[in-house]
């Protein structure tokens, strides 16, 4: 079976009504089948093709856990006690292999849990007044004891897109990429923009091409630390490129044969496309199949 | 001309390369045509059909301003000095009338500036360590003097959607709505979800309907305080509703005639649709025109 978009297809019931109901939440926490998802820092702990869980410790306190949701067995929690995490939003080593190891829905559950745990670890204080905050709503927000501001987990929208011109699409590479690796261009959406406007701005800034339209294709949560990838295809007026070399080391137009070879990572391919865990892989494939 | 989606269609060049280049930024700040966008708190100051601006004060400091971008006249800044703002993310009074007053691109510029100013006002402290932060990158991020964390303006993705069944769509109302007003259902996307998964979850949670597919239609920045509205249409298996009455006071299936009358706000309409400033208006119209 062809692998799907990584980190998608979660099947946990997020059980939103329990979050705001302390009695029902306590009941779920005391459920005999309640489990805690195990993480090592932010990395997954894997048993076979599934994420490792364990019964909640005897002395566990509900306020130290987030309720990820309910599965067929029972409630699944994850510890949100502050821990020392590496600075920045780096990928977990081995993330590119996770899709080969984990069931798709397990990878999705890991991604959601990772983003939430990371957010708690980096948001113990109130951005509004600087005082400490406590987790509330079953770990789905934090509240300031001083100014009463409530803060919700961040999700940062990112546009990722293929410029398109006369049967070719534009792929680019950053200096940090593996040799021969190219991908779709991408960037954070900013306040005041639509998805379509952000796609046009990023293609202009990074590659100097002007879009004539933008079509949305698919989306993906990307938990490093918590992006929402929104993949689009955008025809452009002219193929002439002016690269922003602070962002891109190189960019090039590739035709269908090159994309096919790149996705298959063939030896003679003009470039190597990202692995199937990344939405860029599926965006290239969607373009091929249009 | 039919009004477009409110807060979209900005034409400022955001001038991203200047943000990270202190020399070029200082040059823009000293430009004889540099202007500051005027706000009263978070409300716009309007002259005719345009936003009021004024020359930058003699003693203005570049670090107290964000660079919104460049227009045909010159650079446009906005003050991000911390001010006391009303708590919460309320709408500015009169926001529903702004689209009748302002040129579309001016409404878009106001929305983006408002979100950014609001974010600075509520994010003076580091969420990671509680110390104070300073604006950097021309007002497009804040940096902690203590732990060096960099924080970027929030944009919170929201799904807004029409469930669809046998030629009808689902509209709902919250208790705070004007009498007879109904709109598309909506909710915040959470870490670990695709747009499509969030649409399905929200429709299940709020109305008890199960989607069979989800199609993206359009997006909008909604600056109260800084959402990205992503509008979708989703066919559902069965029209039977189980409402979450903590979210919705009522919901009902409406056919094309009802939607047409609701958009026109006809006297005998079964419901009143939102004004054209809101994306829900355009989502209903897009469904009609499919």
C-alpha cells in the first residue's frame, strides 16, 4: 500500500466535552484502562509498530497530564510536567524512518502528542504578564494565576507550494538538505494573509515568480514543533527565477519525468524528492496525477 | 461590484528582506515619505475611504515600530509600543460596517496591522522563561533577553464549514448572535490535525454528523485577534443532528432558496446570513454557485 501523508489519519476521539468537565475528566483519569503515552524527551518509545504506553503511576496527578483522547481500550494521557528539552524546534533523529516503523494512526498520535508536550515545555509563563501559568482544560490550555489570560497551544500555518509553468514545477533546495534533495518551496503564513496570498508572497520573495492563481491541494500537521502545512499548486506568469539565496541554495524547473524519477529516488534522477512522510512528496505526486 | 471577502486583498509589499537588515530598515525609517498608521487602541482611524497615516514623529525610534510594508508612496510603519488594550479578543465596535467604508485593500492592511499590534501588546514576556522580550526583525518577532527564545506573531487556524446533505447545508447559531442570524459552524484546529480532520471533528462534536469527504473552498485572515479562517464544504452521511448546546443554541438544514434569501437578508428569509465582511457569507455563496 502506498504510504499516506505522515502524521495524518489519527483515530483517537479527542473527547472535547471531558476537557472542561472536571468530574468526567477525573473519571477518565481513574479509568482502570487509562494509559500514559511514553516519550523520551520528545522522541517516541516504540513497541513493534505501535507507541508504547503504560498504566498511570499510582501517585499520578491529573493536572500533570493532558488527555490526548479515547481509543477502543480507554483514555490515553501524556505527561506535561515541564522537562528540559533541547532548544529550538529540531526534528527528532530518525523521524524520516518513523513512517516505516509505526502504523499510520500511531504516527499521527505521536505527532499531536509531541506538539502538545513541546508547547507546554516552552510555555510555562504568561506572555502577557510574565507570571507562571498552570495547565487547565485537561492540558489543552494554560491559565495565568496573575492576569487570568488563557493561552492555547500554538499551531503555526505554513504554506508549501509548487509553482507551475508549461508542464514543469519549481523545486528548490536549502543548504541543509541532503545532496541532490529538492523540495517544494515553503514559508510561514503571516497575520493579515489568506493562504493564497501567502503562497503568492513566498513565491515572489523566494523565487521572483508571480502567481496567476493558487489552488489548495491538501494539508498536514508537522510536529516540529507545531506547524500546519497547507500544500498548494500555483501557475506563474514567467519561468524566470530570481532566487533569495539566503533561503535557497538552488531551484530548478522539473518536468513530469523528472518528478517521477525523483519520487522513486531513481539513481539517475535529476533530483531526489522528499520521503513520503513529508507532504511535499504527496504534493508532487498529486501534481503528477492531475 | 459585489464585495469580496473582508480583510483580504492587501497590496502592501511586506518587504521581508528589510526586516533582517538593520541598515536597510533604518533607511526606510528615515525615508521622507515614511508614515505611521494611526490606530485608536486597536480601532482604525479613517479618512474618507482610507486609513489615516501621519509622518513619523521627530523623536520616533525604529524599535518602537513594526514595518507593515511599502506602498507606492513609501514605507508604512505602525507603533508597537505596549499599550493597555481591553482584555480578550473582542471585535472592534463597527467592524461590520468597515467594509462599507474602507477600500478593500485598506481593510486588509488594517486587519494585518491590528493582529500584529495586538500580538505585541499581549506578548511582552517570554513564554519560555517569564523574562521580558524586545521586538526584533522590524516588529515581526520578539526576542527574550534572558533565554534567547524567539517568538513569532501567532496566527490561529480555524476551520469554518458547511455540512452538506441532499441539496441542503447546515447553519447554526450561537446565543450571542443577532436575532435570526445563522452562520457556518466553526472551531479552532488543534495540534496533530489536518484541515480536513478538524472539519470532521468539529462537525461531529458540535452537530453529531459524520463527514464523508471535505473540500477546501477559500481562506481569510480574521483579526480578532489573529485567526486564519479556512472555509470548507463537507458532505455528511445522515442529516440527523445531535447539537452541542454549550456551543450552539440552534442549527438547521437550509436549501438553496433559503440560502439565497438569507444572503440577501430578505424580510421573509428563514434566517439571516452573515454580512459580506465574513467568510461564511462567501462560503454560502460559493455553495449556491457550485
